[in-house]
C-alpha cells in the first residue's frame, strides 16, 4: 500500500544543488515504475486527495518493503516522500529501529580498521563507489532545503517569466528545474543557476577529502567506477579519469543543448551566461539588466544549459551500461553520503554479488530495506571483521580522512592539501600532526 500525504500529488524525482535523485523505474525514464501501472514517461497527476489517501499499487514484487518515492504537491512547498509499507510491522522490528544509536565508538573503530585492511589486501581489486550530497557538504554547497538553498532564497517576482510561471515557481520552487518549464522559458533555470554556473567555472567550491579519497583509490589501482548522484562537478577536479566517473544525474560542469544534444564549449557558455543572463541576486554589477537568449551553436535553439537531468528527463545511458559491466566483479561497494532510498542509483547496493562487501559511510545507517545487515549477525550499526556490510557513522570528510590515515595514505593526500576546502585543510593538518611520532 502506498500512502499519499497531501493533495494533488505528483510522482517526481528529487533534485538539489548538489544532486538529483530519481524514481524507481524500468527503462531510464523518470516517472516510470517497475509495473508501469500508474505513471507515464512524463510525471502526471495521480489524483487529488484530502489529507490522507491510500492507493493500492499491488502487485509490486520487484520493489522491497520500505522503498521510497519522492512526490510533490502543487500546494506543497517541498517534495513529499511516499513509502511502500508492509501490511504488518512487528513491534520487535519497530523496537529495534527505535533502539539504533548510530553505533558505539568501538564498533566504528572496528569498521574503519576492517575496511582499511580489506582495501589494502589483494582480495580487494575492484572498488565501486556510490556518492550523494553528503560527500560535498564540506565544500559548502547548499542543497535545496538548507539555509541559503533554493527553497529559502527563491524570489519568483525577480525572474524573467510570465505571471503564471511565477505562480507555479512560488507554489513549488522545483519548477525552476522542470523539463516543460525549461522548454517554455529557459530564463528561470539560467537566472537561478547563474551564480552556481559561474562559481563552478571559477572553482569557488573545491573537491573534498571524500572526492580525494576516490582519487587515491584510483592511484592505487583499486577504483573501477565512481557513480555520483551529485551534479556539482567536483569529481572532475580530481585526477580520476572522466571515463571512470558516471554522473548519474548529470553535471553542471559540462554543457549541452537540451533539444538536439549537441555539446557546447564550457568556457564560451559561461561567458554567454555572464553577458546575457541577469543577476537576480544583486551580486554582479557587470550583469545585464535583462536576460537574452543563449543559442545552441548547432541547432540555434535557446535550450543550452549545463548537462544536468531535469525533472522528467532521461538518465545517462552510461549508468545502465557500465553498472551492468562493473558490478559482477566488484569486490567492495562504498556507499557514501546518500540516503540510499531512491532509485535507480540505490539499485547498485542490491545488484552486486553476495560476495561483494558493502561499506556505508554516512551520518546514519541506511539501506536496511534493501537488505543491508550491519555486523556479522545483521544487528547493530557498526560491523567489522568478516561482516559483509559495515557502517562508519559521522561526517563523510572525517570518516574518509580516518580511512586514509589507516591506509597510510596521508602523505599522498597532503599533496593536494592546498586544493582542499579550508575546513578540510585544517582537518588534514590535525591528522598529519597526530600521525607524527612523539619526538618529531
């Protein structure tokens, strides 16, 4: 049974300034479910309900209990979550969930040590990584809902749009990044994204320790593929080859025409944004007073934008093709900074072989509804030794730094110290100092 809270609910993916998470679906199109029973390739109204309603989606044999969809209401300011619930939920399992405390320090330490030993071993030859917004937090990029994010700062009255378009954005800010809105009017997307586009070009935000850990895995011949749900492009600041990076929801660091698909020169596009798109935030005195179109160099359509996936758009074909090739031989899957509740990215956790170890680095344990069982017996939040699934709780940057230290890679991380965000630099300095012998 899927419970829908609110009125006029639409099934839609989730996007924020760092990442864009999509719905469970069968063929790479947002807004399609495994059964194909309710949704079409374009998200549409499921129905108007008052307060609480229940819609029977059975049968959904391919979806685990606890699977989530992200929804939004035209009357709601934020997307809502829809969860597939079991008909009965035992009091024992509820008590266990309520009793989870994030893992004791000793359990976390054991998980860190076990992960470091396995990564360093010859048994670990192929590492795949799935990252979410948590990996980029240390870079200082706000997401949709945080202070300074789009929900808090959007002022539709300043955007170049019709009154109806402004009304839609006022009721739901995610219309800024919706496909039909973009094809009707490109200015909301470009005006809202202007500082993020130009800030990305200027490297205003720097790759974090989490991003650099992926780079170290590549240097040591362990990395098979990075699958990132983030659109911030920070992964491309590292020395990881671009063919080892799969931006599941696109990236703001590349540019293409949404209509014909032609790639555009990134520098030229940023120059055009600076000279053609007005600054609704009042930060750039050199910005034009009014926005003008940026045309595709191939088809001439004013539909050029960063290569991010819009609501209602298609996922990159590379995600499906490369994951099918990578996962069967994956020895370790690292899941970092993601809620692991939204498909298709979360399918990586279930598609690896039973022999694959799964390491979750996150503020809280995730993925139990997908079958992750932390600890040798499946209980607790840590896990080390021979457990298949391990959890390292806390800040992603801090956890990756500790893992780097245990692997003996601090000196290598130090080579890119000056390219890290200030907070990451300070943490690295402290870790390096702690690693020195007492008489050093």
